[in-house]
């Protein structure tokens, strides 16, 4: 226990020293572009249908450093007011950990660290973007105009719901394996998940999110992967019962993912290329992030 405590103490001091001194090897400075669109997605886990159009970011140490600085500028009630915190902590199974509470601040650091000017978001992230904007404005008011106040770009893609619980969004962390369709799922797995998708006792295919959330979610998925309108999807499904319709949607998803899966398998065979891509991406992110983080630390008095 003593050894564990000493190790933890050393880790904390290393982090504090990093805040004050910065990295030993500083990359070359890069001028900011006039416009910078930041699209971030949780980097852990396997991509699923709901975040198919997302982009994965490479995390660097500056993210956590700026997150800590920003956390000193936001009050507890502000974070507790966020919808996702209130929604998740009302569930009996969730213990309301600090990580869940402070995650939006880390999200703000991810965005501001690259001086982003525009951020594509879904409706469920609007409150978090308001926090990002408040933090940027608060920092600028105290230390001078430094961060652009990023604008939200509301995406037209509707939130894909869980196949097992249409009231919740599809999530990589859902413990129910049947709830989430992953890009890497086999055709058999995709068929099984749609076959087990929650619908209702009415066999007709209709689109009524308020009254028939489960069927409407599947209709929305079908429209998204085929490029058809919801109305056209429903029209073409006339006379088809929901059991048969689920299999039709599964086939459409399998067809959509087929070229992506082939490319994934191709890339997995060339690990050297993948490592090179990761290294280049990490270096670019580091170049941008290091510069901004150092400037922030100078402004707040760490350097």
C-alpha cells in the first residue's frame, strides 16, 4: 500500500511539473489557419453505426493539462446543471463519479486546444458546446482575446438509438451486446442484432417516433444507410411486417458496411502503414496542441 501511494504521488508531481515546464522537446510552431473545424469522437472502443460519420482524434498530454486549467474556471453547479450528468446520475446503476462530472471540461479542452472555430454537434451536445463557449469567453475576459469562441454546426444526422432501448442513444459502452451495431460486426451478428431489436406488437412499418420509438429508429437507420427519405422508406415497405422489415434493414446495413469492412481488413494486414499514419497524426496534433498549451500556461502564470 505504501509503495502504491508513493507511485501515485510521483505521478501527481510529474503531472504538475509538466504543467509548469512543458514537454522537453518542443515541436516547431505552426501558424493558425483562419478556420478550423474540430470533430472529435471517443477514441476508445469499436466504431458503431451511430458514430459512423465521426472522426477519431489522437489524444496528447496537453489535453489533460488544459482540461485541469479550465476546470479551475468553472463552478460545480454549472457542471451539475448539464443534462447528461442529471440524466445518468438519476439511473440507480450509476454512482455519479467525478469523471462523468468533469468530462465536459475535458471535451472543452479538446476543442479549444486546437483553437477550433467550428464544431459539428448533435442536439444532445448543444449544452456541452454552450459550456465550451462560456469557458472560451471567460478565459478571454480574464487573460485577453486568445481563444476563438467556436460556433456549433448542428448536424442533420439524427441520433441513432439503441436497438434494445429506443429511449437511449446507441453507445459503444452499452453492456447489452445486442444494442449496438459495430462496423466490424459480421453479417450474421448484424442480422441477429436487428432481429432482436425492440419494436412493438404492431406489424405494420410506420414512422412515429413518439408512439413507435423502436420501429421508427429502425426506419431512420434504413433511411440513413440507403440515402432515401423516411417517407420513401415507409412507402417501399408497405405490406411488409416488422419481422421481415428488420431483416431488410439488416441487409441494407451489411451492404453499406461491406466496402468499409474490406478496407479495414486490408489495412489490418499492413501494420507498418497503420503505425506510420498514427505517428504522423500524433505529431501534427502535438505540434498544434503544444503551442497553444504553452501560450495558455504563460497567460495564467505557470511559465
